[in-house]
């Protein structure tokens, strides 16, 4: 049974032998779904709906808010990803050329707590959250990862490699700590 409610729009009623009482949820169509016990009358469904209006409003409000946040995050990830793909490979190549570094390939991530990483095989992973940083800090991260293609550690020799391409790396490193790689 489906009907239109003034407040909630389309209401879909599902009767089920398993339902012992009324419960309310969001239907896939976005309207309201009422699960009702078998054999209840239309009138008692309406009565249950009227009695639960406030509860339903709270529930729908919370659901649509978390849905919205999820959707906003997905949109943001998509945007950062396309920006990252457009800008970072080219910049990495340029910095590698300037610093005489060699890397195998570049890939992107977004679910990590790190800005970037470099594998032993020379694959550089870059967090798309980099696109939220000022260019000078993006460069610092790229140089940092490129330096790992020579030194897979954070030894003094490694920092010398970084310094060769970024004289102000100490300041940039500190500034970077003020940002979060979380998208
Ligand atoms: Zn490192």
C-alpha cells in the first residue's frame, strides 16, 4: 500500500508477518517506509503514523544529514582526485628532473594518514589531500618522497637530499604539521 502524506510525501507500507509493531524508515525512493504487522487496518496505520510524527522527523533529519555529509565527502574526493591527476604527475616529473631523481610511477590515495610514501620499487603514492595545501608545501612533500628514491630512511643523508632541492625544508616540514592529510 502506498499513499501520500502531507508532511512526509510518499509513504510505502510493508506488511510483514515478522513485524510485531510499527517501525519507520527511509524508503529507497527517499519517502517514508512503514513496516506494519500483518492484518492491521488502514486506520490503525494512520493512527500509528500520527502518533510517531515527531519521532519520524527526528529520524529522517538525522538520516538525511548523514547522507548529505557522505555525498559531500564523495564529491570532494572526486574533485581533489581530478585536480591531483591534472597537476601532481607533471609537477613530480619537473621536480625529479630538477633534482635528478628517478621514480618508477606515481599513484594516488585518499584514505591514509600520510601525505605520501615511496615504495622500494620506486612507486610514489601521493595523497589527493595535497591539493588542499599551498604549492610550496606540495613541493616539499613531492621532494621528500623523491628523496626517498635514494634514501629509504630519514637519516642525515636523506635530509641532505631534501635540502638540495628545498633550502627551507625545515620550515616547510613544520608548516606541514599544521595541516591534516585527511580528506
Ligand atoms: Zn619520509
